C-alpha cells in the first residue's frame, strides 16, 4: 500500500521475480507488469484494481495483493486490508509521506493490520530516509523502528544515524546495513539483483551503523518488557532475541519495522521478503475470528460479535467475499479469504448475508489475471469462486462483503466499509437499442465496485453514475465503451451534493384510499408517525423502528422502511440523497382489513418528507483535502488561486526550493484544476487530492444548484 508513484507495483514485480513466481521482471513504464493487467492500467502506468497473487518464500506460502495508490481507487485498498493479516507500506525516499500514504495508513489502523515500512527509491537524488522516518512518526502517529541503514558510497558527512549521504552530490546507493546482524549487503547489478554479497560493514560506516543499532534496540526495548529486562541487565542481545522482540512489537501494533531499498535497481527486496516472514503475522498468529449470529432477532450494525471461529482447517467454514470481478466470459470471480474451515469444490455453503445456499462448482488460485484450478481453499488462504454472474434463477450473486459459511454453524463476519461517492456524471445510450447493453454494463461494474453507484434522476430521467473522482469515472466510462462495447454519451462532471436536517422534528401521515368501483371497492390504510433528527457529521443514515407491533404490525414494518429509505434517497431540497440523520418510526395505526404494504410504504415516505421539510434542511458539499507541492516562486500565485476557489489553507511545509501547501477546498471548485495548476507553474507543481468531509454549502451555492435543477426539470 502506498501513495501513487511510490514504487509499489515495481516492488511487487521484484518480489514475484525473486520468489520464482515469475521468470522475468515487468516494468510499469513498459506496461509489462503482472499485477497491472488491465488495459487501462497499462495505458496509464498506474494500478486501478487490487491484484491478488500467491508466491513462495523459504518454504512458506505468501498471499500478496498489490493495491492502487491513487485516491480514486481507495475502495481497492479498503477491501484488501479487510482480509489481509499484514501490510507493507511503501514510501518514496524523496517525496516521503504523501496524502494517500496517510489515507491508507488510517485504513490499516481501522482494521488493526500490523505493518512494515519500506522506504523505496533510495537511489534517487534527494533521497532522505531519515526524514521519511521522522514523517512516519509525526504525520502517521506511528513508531517506525529502523532495522536497516542505507549504504551510500562515496560516504559524505551524515546528519543522522541513518547516513543520509544521498543528499550530497555524487552519493550512490550501494546496499543496506542490517542493524540486527550488523552485516552489509550489496547487490550485483548485472544479475538483475539475483546475486548479492553479505559482508562486513565498511569501516567508514561502522560508527554511524553502531549508533543506529543502539537507537533500534532502545526503541524496541521501550515497547517490549522482555527485551528491556535483558537490555537493562546488560546481557548480550542475540539476533534471535532482537527479532523475537521485534515480532512481538509488530504483531501488537506498537511498532513498525522499517527497511530501505531501491526496487527499480533491484536492491532490498530479499530483505523485505525475509522481514515479511520474520515480523508480519501468519493466520495462526491471528488465532480466531469473531462474527455475529445471522439468526439473532436483534441483529444490527451495532450488534456485538458473539460467534467465535478458531483459525484451522478442522473448524466450521467462515469465509469473506472481498472482491468480485467479471471473468470476461459471462461468469463471476468472487475473491474469498477463508478464515476457518475449508472451502471445497462440491460443497454447499450458506451465504449468511443474503440468506441463501451457494453451490461451489469451481475454485481457482489467482495470479493477477491468470488462474489455476484447485480443489480446496484452506484456512488462512485466499482464492476465488468461479460462478454464474446471475447467481441462478432464484438468488442474487455473491457480492463484496458477503459471508460464506457452514449452513449448520452460521456466522456473519463484519462487512467491508464502503466510501461514499463524491462526484457524478450523466451517461446515456446513443440509441434506444443500446439502452439494455448500457444497463447491463453498469450493473456489472456496480457489482464489482461498491464505491461506484448508479441511479436514475427522478426529474430528468437521466442515468447518473457516481464515484470517487474524475479518474474513477473516466475508467468506468472507458470500460463501458470498450469492454462492454456500448455506444454512449457522457455529460460534464457533477458534484455529489447531499442534504441533511439541522434540528429534530416529528412527521406523520395517514394514507387512506378507496380502490375500485362502488360495487367492489376496498379500502387501503396505513398510518405512520416518525421522528427525524441530525447526527454528527459522518453519521450516515440511521433507521430505527421503535413502533409497537400493536400499531404497525411486523409484516408491514419493512414496507415503512422502504418508503422512508426511498424518500431519503430523493431528498427534500435539491433531489440529492440525505445523510447524517436518524429516523425513528415511533408509532402509527393499521386497519385489520384495509392495511397493506403499499399503504404503509406511502405513509412512511410522506411522513418522512413532512418531518424533514420542517427540520430546517440544508445542503452539504464534499470538501477535499488538497496538497500542492510547488517551487517557491509560484507559491503566491497558487495560494491566490486556492483562495479564489474557496480554499482554506491548513499548513505550509518548506523543503529546499519547494513548498507544500495543505488545504481544504470544495470539490465544486476543483474541476479543471490540473490544467490551471500546470499553466500557473509551467508544469512544475504537483498535487494530490482526496475526499475529507461534507460541509454545509454557502447560501449562494445552494440557490445556484437548486435553480439549475429547476431549469433542468422544466
């Protein structure tokens, strides 16, 4: 995991090559990497989808997932971290900790994933590993523990214990110093890094390496009582003792072993693979997985996990579907992490999320986009289920976040957190004949990517697709046109505005209607009372049914929820979905003969509209976290432009010759920013941007949006 261009896929290619999983090294610039297999990835030189593969190292099996570094594809990182036991965070020794570095780190924190840090590109001019370590500590709130020092030649005076000699002109990265064994390793460039030499540390580097080792041991001892006792007692600390302590610190999440290297020059990868085995957890270290009972009548998002599965092949099955992919032949590949038990061809398993049985017809082990048929996926492993995309005549296909389990021992694992889209565009088929093809393509892509949404605008009838940013939607549209062969037109990007309420209000609606002629008429009746109130920002939409069954019978409760939810999706001001609110259905009434689901659905919808319209509704807009790095001479111009875009500067960090501006800017002001920034700085500035939060829009912006919508619906 990493910020875009930190060298993540380049590192992955070397891992696959040195482990023997591939016979040649692929390069991102050539479009020849194993894990960037999509046509769009090869054309753009970036990772778009998480690619899973399996490799062996020193007798162990390693499941590896290469994730995208661009913020628009953050869902791929989210789903991967949900099922992995450990992670390697890759940082550029030149750029250091970047915005997406912070995002993926927070995602790993959310799932308590132990991790290593790999400071890449130490061969580049301006590489400063020690500065990067300081940024990992200050910006990520982590405890990086340097277990290697870079070996530079010729040696220049260093500012710190990690020998940051790369700052000096002419310094060349030659290898690494292992601070645990106090040995130096250098690689043979002619062998593409397959040959290396371990030897004594060069005399000129011994004092600094010795000091760096002292710092490493002190850092580990502060986090591990066992090593602290031995250290304080003055006992000789063996390499095994240090590694054991460092493993305990890593598994507990208290520290992050940090390594250095230059993946493009084939340096440091063997050490990184060794560190994966030495310090990151195996499935056995995880020990157990917890979930909820799908048959619990009080099951809900806040239910406490009460069902426990021990990790092991002899346990009842518990597996999580973390990724779905179109196999290109009308079928569906469902990527699974098996936590407990074994999944075997011929099994019938329960989809605890959907509540139906699933037949296991074919299982495969994935090597990026290549696959190998297997009979069984054991506990702790990752594999894929190949099935019909339709899921059969009576059920929907397995989706991201679904739990597959033993029907006799059901369990519902925690789902995967899905980010909300921040941008949308209208898309329409060129001809009526293309409509069905477009609908099919969008449906398949939405199943693959939960952060991609499709809806039909109630007023205009337009199909609106929403995603995480311009690049995300650009890739989706490109796939619709090329992969699915649809002829379609797209509109201009639209901001994914939202609505919310600002105070608590009650709403009520009584739906009464007579249907049919006087001779055979019948009544329809539904009555709903509810309360709407705001939640904290980021609280989403919460629905609670508190109505007594004597007022709204259980068989009609789902209809009420459906009516309310549809109204929430439509909003009450501008047609945008509502968020950060809680709806509590508190009561109502029914008629023993005339009440039906339709009546209660309408009553729920209209009761919500009545309450929300009275609760001082307002519009929200997505606000982006923006980081711009620009040469000193352009800072004033860049700042002035950001202020004109309603931006708020949060901080400025200076490095020799350049400054980095951190700010918050509304998404609505950022269309075309890439071109404008390039023009203002003669192409010398760079920026990265990610969604941060929703904020209330100024009145003028709100009126503008509502006016445009009113004109569009005429």
